[in-house]
C-alpha cells in the first residue's frame, strides 16, 4: 500500500496508474502536495498563488469520479503547477510584474491548461517566474542549494518539480527558460517543436521564439503531457517510449567553448562514453562555421519582438520595469527594421546549414547549460546553450547527466530533428534508461 508520505516521490505516470488502480485517491495526493508545499515553500518560494479551497474541492470531485470509475483521462488526480504567465481560471496572471499585482482572476484557462484539466490533472496553482519571463529573477531558490539560482524564467516550475511538490509543471522558453532550469535543478525539461503546443492564454515575450513545454522528473511524463496538450484524443501509451534500437548521437563537446565550464565538459564526455558502452553509436559532430552568430541573431530578434509587445505598457509603467527587462525593451525600441530583418536572414541561413547535421543523427548531444547553477540569486545563468535551438525551432530536451563537486546538478541536452518530437522523446527515454532518472532534491527534514 502506498503511504501519503511517499506519494510525491512517484512520477506523474506512476501516480496516474495508482489512481486508476484504486491504490490511492486524488484527495490523498492533493493533501500530500499541499503538506509538502507548506513544509518547504517558505524557503524555496516556488509558488506564488494557490487557491486551497478550490484545490481541495476539485480533488474531492476527482475522488468521486474515480470511485465511480469515471476517469477523465490519463492525468486523473495528478498535481500540476503552472508558470505565472499562463492564465488559470480563478487565479490572477501577474507575471511577477509590479503593475499587475492587482490583476483580476482569469476568466478561463489557457488552452494548454484546459487540455490538462480535461485529462484529469489537478492544477495546484501558479509557480514563480522572472518578470515577464525575462532575466530579472524571481525570489525562488535552488532546491539543491538555496544559495544558488534555480535559473529562469521557469524558476518556480523547475524548483517545484525538483522538490517533489508536484510531479510536473508547465514552463515556457524564449531563449533557455525550460532547459536551463531543468539542468540547474536536476529534472527533465522538454522544449517541443516551435508551435507544437498552443500559446493561447499565455503572455507572449517574443512571438517567433516563445515555446511552451513541461518540466517533469521522467521522460515518460514529458511525453504524457505533450500527448495530452496536443492530441484531440489521448492514446494508452504516448509516443515517447524507449526505442528498440540504440540511437545514433552526434556529440558537440565544445559548443561555445569560451562559455563552457570544465565540469560540464567532463560530464558530457562521461555521459557520451556511458551511452556508447550501452550500445549507442556516438560520434563527434561539427556545427557550421560562424554558428556563434546564432546568439547575436537571437538577441536582436528577441529584443525587437519584446519591445513590440511591451511598447503598449512600457511608457506608462516605466518606473516599474526591472533593470534587465527595461534594458532589453529599450534596446529593441532603438533597433532599426534593417537590423531585425538581417537577424532573421542570419537565422534562416544558419538553420539551413545546420539542418543536414540534425537530419544525420537521431539527436545531437550538447550541454544543457554552461555549467552548474551559479551561486547568488541576482543572475539566472547563461542561456546560450539553448537559444540557438529555440531560434531554429526543433525539439530539445534536458536530462540529468551528473553532479559537480558540490553536488549541484549538471544537465545534458538532446536536440532532435525538426518536427520529430516523439522520435526525440524515444531517444531521450533510451538515454535516461542508461544514465538514470531524476531524483528529488534532498531537502532538509
């Protein structure tokens, strides 16, 4: 029999199975989640809004449905956190912005949140984000060491999953805001292909870059959430299971070498050796010349599009814009149209030159971040190792790969072929079976 105290060590897939088997009730899971949040979130600050009355009432309804055998779908009773730039019915969407502090409750769910509810997910509440999902940090700390950043912008979602407050949470990525928090917090972060998950009901940052994705502790859970949020009807087994044959991986060991930390380079090499020993065909891959131009092009596109969106509120609320967001918007407002168009030309050119490499391998194996989570809470880390793939649009996933000398997580990143999300998830599941799944952060008693 599963005890309440051990419930949240289970993955979303495992919890779903327990609920469907009648071994545990949604109400028990909800109580365990709220108890754990009460115990640890005063220190971690992963959550910014939880309507306990609504959560308990929804859990009771899910209980009654489960007892009657009327399961809504594959997430019946599974708790999920939602980054506070998504609309959640009954809760305000504040985006960690001072001038949205008194925002009214949303009237309806974002399309992705509605899909999760339809599948039976129990929406626990809102997780912390950097301001408007940019670089000005939230108050959230890293569950592995509270003196270190959890990264951003999906800070609270990564920390909540790493701390086993929920088995899954939603994030967004415009540069590296799903994959980098996953790497720093030792969990799985999946960035689907651009446009795969509807952005309706989510505050935008840069329209041609923003991508929605889940943070979980297993690849199977990432596949399950993708399936729920993108298919009209769910399947019994989402297309993310381990492939029958070992994958062919192209390793890029020194992507942006001037930014790469030695411990990340060593971890990636060790992971590549372990995967090769398990049967993967691993060979070194070379990116196109001038690949570093992706970072400049990405920054120009992001700044211009962010300025276009924030021009509606920037003048009126100038004193309330935090420094990093303010600087980016001001940069974007000063950029000439020719600079934006040239950045888009560079984007298209480098994508075409990178496509043959992406097509050659089942996945590219690259660092998920420059290194472990930096010490201090005033900087969320370098997104350079994720930004090119966000700009190009193929699926990418971060997996736990090891830890540094201080015990902080180090993440590796797999980049798949364009629009081949399920194929990448199968490769990631194979790699996870070799390298090991994520474990909850060892929080103090």
